[in-house]
C-alpha cells in the first residue's frame, strides 16, 4: 500500500481539460477538412458580388493600416525585434500585405493560418497560408497536434510540437457547432449573397432581352388552325435574331397572320426589385459589420453623417479584429520574445478616432485627482520618473 502511494505521488501532474478526450475520441485522430466549400463561397461572394468584395476590402485594408506598438509590460519598446518581424514578415510582403491577407481569409473562410519559418532558435519569416488547403490533425488531447497543407496531391505536415514556437498559428472566428474551424461572415450571409446575385442576373437577363418582360405570342387564326412547324421555326428565328438583345431594345414588334403579343411576367415595380436588392445588400453589410452608408446603400442612414458611420465602423469592426490578431501573434511568438510582450494598436494614428482622442485628453488633463503617471497611463503612455505627483 505504501509503495502504491509513493508511486502515485511521484507521478507528475499533467494539466488538461477533462473533456478534451471526448473531442479526441470524436475526431479519432484523423485529419479533418474545413466542412464547407471555400472556393464556391469565394467565387459567388468576393469574386462575383460587389457588396461582399467592398466589405472585405474595406475591413482588410483598414485593419492592415493599423500601426502596432510593442510593449514589454508597461514600457513601450522601440525598434523591438518583434516590431521588425511584423513590419517585414518575409521577402515578398510587407506587414500590411500579410495582415490584409489574414483578415481577408478570416472574413471569407472563418479561418486564417500563419506559418513561422525558423532558423535555429529564432523565427525569421511569417507567411499566410490558404485556408482551403489546410486541414487540422487533432491529437490525443483533442487539440491540433499537426496541420497538413495539401496542394495538387502533395502534402506538407506541420508538427505543432516543434520549437521554438509551433509552426502554425490558427486564427478562427467563433463557430457554435465546430471544435476546430471557425464560421465565416460570408457563410452567414450566403442566402443574402445568393439573393443579391440572382437579382443582378435577373436584371442582366432583362436587359439582354430588350429590357422588356417576357410574354407570349398568341395565334388567333381560324378556329382549330395551328402554326405549321415551318412557320413556328421561322417565327422563333425571327424573334431571336431581330428582337432579342440590348441592341434591339425598343424595336417595334411586327405581327401578322393573327398573331397577338401578351405580356406574362411581372414588372420590376410589381416585384419590388430594387428594394429587394437593397435589402440583401444591407443584410450582407450587417454580417460583415460595415455600415451600409459606407457602401452607398440607400434607405439605411442610421448615422447622423458619414463621419459618425466611419467612426462606428473603426471602433466596432476594425479595432476588435486587428487587436485580436495582434494579441494572437504576441501570444504565439511569446516563447521567443518573452511572455510580457504585447502588440498594441496606436490609435493616435487613426484619423477616424481623432475626435475621440481629443475628448479623452481634455477629460484626463482636467482631472485634478490624477497623478501625472496616472494620466499618462490613461492615454496609453509609459510612466515617467517623478511622475507620481498630482498635477
């Protein structure tokens, strides 16, 4: 009994979630593909839909324009190696290009992957990898033990137990039904995107067909008489070659032999075509977190002016996303640069927040109960020697 107690006490304690084994059992250690068609969503959304394209570009470009400051604890570190790595992540991209790619991947796929290229014990380069080519390989504890990157039948495995840092950083949006992959805003807006694209195709088809609703040619000849096959074929060819297409819009239809034209389709007004299209566009903008005013969509001017809409967009969409990615990068690279290192967005350089910063400085400056260092901390600056006095 004493020997068993000693053996139990000598066993090293391992911290792990008690539910992780259930995740590992569910996955069975088999690589899992992203459970959606990234190529189709991207083609129907970003490639073919102007609203999705603009939403993604607007968020990605604004997030990539944010400037990151490196802090070690409360001290800002200028010319820090982490800042240099973020600014020049690899020979082919600057920091803004890499960041824009990561944000676009998150918005379109719900997942983004960063590869760390290490030389010896230090990370020297960062690369963004396409999410549709990556699959998670869960380990015995339910977490990702490796990632497989597959292109053209060839596969590269990234072991997450490698040093100095795990080679892959996996960024995700929250997904309520998936343990490993994120939910993309584009997927949530898929129905609205399909509706918007269908409306655009309907409008294009209407223009291609002389900008007139379709109808039917009724033959009102002698009772019981019908058109012969030759007459029917000639009439069909005449309509296709003479009256279809935008170049023939407005050309009068010449009827003979008891033929009568009767429109059958609903007019665009009856279908409320434009309003349905704008409603779909607003729903897409809602899924991505972009105020419709910034996209030129009428009928949803909630904000007092364009400046207020832009400020709301930066504060509620751009900053949270950019901050989350910066925190994930700092935590991922902490084994190399230290646990106290943080990446903080320099909000003073964001024009849309200039009025907010001025108001903050005025409130802090007018607070007589704060010391100089407390005021500096409130506006994001490091303390000074001798600053622990009121003033």
